[in-house]
C-alpha cells in the first residue's frame, strides 16, 4: 500500500487544490493493449515514471487494479513551464471473468511498461473438437 | 544530477496544474495546452512536462518502452528536437480487445527559454522517462546584490 500512503500524505497538494475550489487532481488513465491467446490474457500498460516500489497491482473481488505513482527527478525549487501530464498518479481497473486464474497472475515492469499475464484455467483452454464425418 | 527531496515532484505537479488552470481560465479549453505554436494536441506521444530553476531547465518526455538508442536529441539555439520510435510487436495469433498504446515514429519540437546554454545538455532514460537537463547561461541567472 505504499502508493496509497504516498498519495494521501500530501496535505499541501490536497490543500492547494481545495483552496482553488477546482476538481481533485484526477489520476492518469494509462493507455493499454489487451490481447488473448489460447493460454490467457495479456495486458500492457504505459506507466512512465513508475518504478517497481511505486507500483501496486492487486485483485479485489474479481477486479484487477493498476495503481502507480510517477516521480520526476527535479530540484526542490523547480517551477513548471509546461505540462501535458498534470497528475503524478496512475489508476485503471478491469473486471476479470471467472475462467481466469487470478491466483497465477504474472507481472513485469520494464522502462515504464507494465505487462500483466493472466492465465486461463486449464480446463477452459480451447480444445480442438474433431468433426467426424457421418 | 541533484538528489531530490521527495516533496519536489508533488509541488511541481501542483504548480503545473495551477498554471494549466490559469491558461484554461484565460483562453477557454480550446486554447490549451498553453497555446505554444509547436505544442501538440493532448494525448500525443510522448507527453512532455517542463520544469525550470534559475540554474537549469528540465524536459521530461513520457516515453515508456522505447530503446534509448533510437532517440535522436538535438538543440539548435533554444529549440529542442527529439525524434525516435517505439515498436510494439503485434501478436498475430492473438485476439486484440484494446490497442491504445502508441506505436511508430514520433517527433517533438520544444521551444526552451532563450537563455539556455545548448552546449551543456545531459540526457538520460529511466523508468520510461527521457529527462533532458539543459543548463542556463550564468549571466542570465539572478544575482544577489549586497548592500554595504
């Protein structure tokens, strides 16, 4: 839960936003590729700036939750000139279906790309059905 | 590289957000982001954030999953140009449900403040972010004037 405590322990950030009466800083929804093959489903998500210790991946009630916090390497007195990205947190969720082995999810994070592999239960993997000539 | 206190990134994002709010309020959302003549529509790859101090300017390109060897970074006067490519292999046997991630060649041109020193540039790639740090010229930095 490291990412959570990091986000919520920012009274200054939260306070500044509330004072302006603006909406809370919405997390970035990372773009994803999702594909399925016979063995399972693979999900790739772009989460630049997130390292392994600032990534949280979990399954809650059949929902896959991706969360992360990006960090930029900047001097303390830095000010902004321009910003496409306005939030330093990522979040996106996906509903999983019953035939997936949620206990055997495999994840890998490299250069800001998260790859999640969710295998299918072996009994639901497609089997070729022979058609007998009648 | 300067070691960074953990509060720094937060305050930058906060500052960026405020700045963007002011722009949005001034020009309406049609003019955002920031109305730079070379800025690209939101959602272009790679996204860019720029921070600055009196000593240097830091450009961050959010470019996950690239081979840094494909990057070409050049500065002419105060114009920074970054080109590169990201190749995402297609799995032909698989069924795709979503393909939202950018694939292919990209190019971004970024106008930096006029007082940067194009000879003192450093670039590195970490966790999918390209950070380009450009020093500013000494003469342009604010000086403390002592009163005797």
